[in-house]
């Protein structure tokens, strides 16, 4: 299998998706259930069909291309990642994992190899949580973890519910439970190829990362409510200033993360919104996001506990009120040792340098890992950058990942290989 051919085909596919953005010239913005996602999914469907896959869109808006194996009743090997993006992000975050999956299907076709198991290439919807503040919607739906309450409760900044956004997109949210898979029976493994989004592989000159753990995450939207007053005539001791209260919290988040310590422990306030948002009016309301992660759940709980206690203290001292909306709560995950051992063996066979590493970013694999044997393969990110227009990964690095996963599947899931491999 010629790696140059693979790299060229991946590049051709990846470049097809660059135009599907709400922010042309300022990176990729492809929000869930948007026209940009619809255009992306339409082209993805064609590319999957061209590679010989039978394609369907599930009720959650995930795209699933399937190629039967020699044992059609065997559980599927799913290779997937997301097609939605952050705001002004890069073209590789998510998409790269789907395109590498399609290339692996082309490689199987070109080599005339039939796996025992069906293979499914999956594009997931709303992994980033950029519009509704959540995350991993498509895989949560596949795992049967989404209900009507969830769809109606979550709203975007225009007040549009996830439920209504799905209807506008052409889906039937009332049937969300149909997106759930009987994963014990239907899925043997979930493999996600993803850009590292950090500097480790590039700095160490390593070609591939075999991810053995993913941080847990908790996401909240905090609303502090004070009282709007004249900025000039209201004495400092008569104010109920929502911005003063919120800023005391926001400034403590990074200290609490450093105090909690531990591998991958971080806390981020990425979004702040004030109302009425005027220079000469004391802020009535401040809404801010909180994103806390760590390899150990107890450290996340410690930081969130600090936040709740401080909110209570500051707001009662100032006479303000607050509310905390939980948007996401997912425990840390360890990835499947058997799959990782297979991948490491194939790396050695192919002469690809590799290292085991944790992921500080959340991924669809974080949702599947607790219940489906899951592995992730990282490829280097240029200057460790991601979630910005500067995000870049060499197509030759994606070709390495395609060859690695192809070799792992062929070495462990064809008739000529041992039956006991993995399921
Ligand atoms: O936020 C993350 O870690 C991922 O990009 N969804
Ligand atoms: Mn991302
Ligand atoms: Mn991603």
C-alpha cells in the first residue's frame, strides 16, 4: 500500500470540507444542525458511497457508512470522529478521523481484503458542544443517553432548543431513542484517529500517539444576578454589582486548578457575557462558562466545590444571587488495553514511532470508552495548536494513522487471523 497515494487521497478529501464554514477566512465554524454541517454531511455521504459504503443518517444526525464483513452478524468495527467544529477552529479537528476512516475502506477495497467484521465509518454530530454548551451529543445518543428533557432543556444563545434545531435540520427528535445502538451486540470496537491538539508528539519527534486515558470533564454555565444602577451616582457600598461578584470567581478558577494539581487538571472560563453590557450601567447579570478537567474525578469535584462555596460567600456578602446550570459531566476514561496492544504491535511492524499518552482534550471516545472497547490514535499538531485557524497536521501523518489502523484491522479481524482477537 503506497503511503503517497494514501496521503494524496486524504488531502483531496480534507480540502473538500474547507468551504463549509460560517466564518470564511477566519477558520472553520461548523455548528451543529447548521447549513454548514448539512453541506458537509452531503459531501461526506458522497465520499463514503464512492468508497463503497452504504450510508445512513441516524435520528441524532450522525452519519454512518457501513461495509459488510464476511460474517455480517459479527459486531462492527467503528472508526469515527466528529464533523462539527468549534468557532473559528481548524479543518482537522474531528474531520481528520472520519476521512482517515474512509481511506482505510479504500485501502481494504484496493487490497481486496475482506474483514470478518463489518466496518462502519461514523461522522458524529455536535461533539464540541459549541452551540448548546454541552458536548458529545451524537455519541451520547448512540449510547442511548439522550432523552426528550435533554433536547428541550438545552438552548442556544438565541433561545433555540436542541429539539427545535433538530427539527429545522430535518430530523425527528421525538424518535431520539432510535439512535441508540445495542452496542454490546452491534459494536466490537470504536477507534478514533484524532489530531493531538498539543505539542507532545511534535516536540518528541514521535509519529503517532496511542492514547491510554482521556480526562474527565465538567462544564457549567454560571449566572450571577445583581442590580443595574447608575455607574456614576451609586456609592460603592450600595452596589449589587454582578460583574464584581463574577470577576471574583473567574479570577480564582486558575488558582483552584493549580492547587488541585494532578495530571491534566485544568479549569477554563472561555465565555463571559454581561447585561445590559453598557459602560455606565452597573452590571445586572453576568453569565460565564466553566470547563474543568482532570485525569482524576476527585480533583474536578474539588475545583467545582471551591467554585460553589465561593459563589455562595461572595453573592450573599454582596446581596447578589446566582444559578449554576450543569451542561456536561463525564468521568475520566481508560482506553482498551487489548486494542492498544494490537496498535502498538502494528506500529512496530510498520516501523512507526509511537508513544502511549493521555488526552487532555475530550473526544467521542470519552463517551464510548466506558461501555465499548475503545482506542484513540493521535497524530502530531503543528506547533501544538488547535481550536484556531492555525490548526495544521501534515497529510503524511494522517496517512501513517490510516496505515496503522488498516494493518491492525487486517492483522486481527480477517479470517486468516486468530479467532480470539478481541471479541
Ligand atoms: O473540548 C474538547 O476537549 C474537545 O475539543 N471537544
Ligand atoms: Mn475540538
Ligand atoms: Mn475533536
